[in-house]
């Protein structure tokens, strides 16, 4: 599993946008959780880590691999 720290999520729409973005990254087999209050996402699979953070940035948030 890969854990990401995400800054800038403020509501469930943000969570949905991040979830969709992560699901669209090649190599992601499952988005386990996107947690609003913790600012955290957990995914399964073997995606390129730079592609993961780039997909989140495209939605307007900043992300780092924890
Ligand atoms: Cu929002």
C-alpha cells in the first residue's frame, strides 16, 4: 500500500475529485481510502509515484508520498 499526504482538501467534493484522480492513474488497483480530516490517501497497486502526485496536483491539491 502507498500512503499519500494531501494538502488542500476541504470537503467531500475534494475527496471525490482526489479519489477519481487516483483511480485514473495507471497501476493503481484500488483506492483504499481518501480521508478528509487526516489529509491522507491510501492506494494499492504499483503506480509510478510521480504520476500519483501529479494526478492530485492536476486537481488543484498538493501531495507527497508519506
Ligand atoms: Cu472540496
